[in-house]
């Protein structure tokens, strides 16, 4: 089974505060079951529009992590910075071109 990618697009209240809080949260995300890789993205035209591309070992790991992130104290600083979530979806790889 291939890894699962979680893509979350969201806006934040304050770009600078959110960057710092997300970087802190990323360190804790590494400890969650099934964590593989985390790409933290910022819109080039709007520094309050973020996207997270997180790679997980399985869909079950991704879903379990999403539930934990909502309640674990280590993630509450970042959660408080989120203004709105535009989308949160899980994807499988179809094909990679290199």
C-alpha cells in the first residue's frame, strides 16, 4: 500500500504568529504514528493563506493524527491561529514524473 497525502488549505489570523506556531507543531507531528513527511506551504500572494501537505504511512494513521491534533496541547497554539479551513482531503499517488 502506498502512502497517503493529506492536503489542508487554510487561512490564519496573523501570518508571522502562525508561521512560528506551525513550526513548533511540526516538531510534535513527527512523533505521531505513521508520520512520514510534512511540507509547510505559504501562498506567494497572501501570507495568511497556508497549505500543509503531510505524508502518512496510511489513511488510518492520517485520520487518527487529525483527531489527536485537535486535542493535544502541543497543537493548540497553531489551532488558535487558524481563521478558517478551506479544505482538508486525503490523496493517493496516481503517478510520479521526475
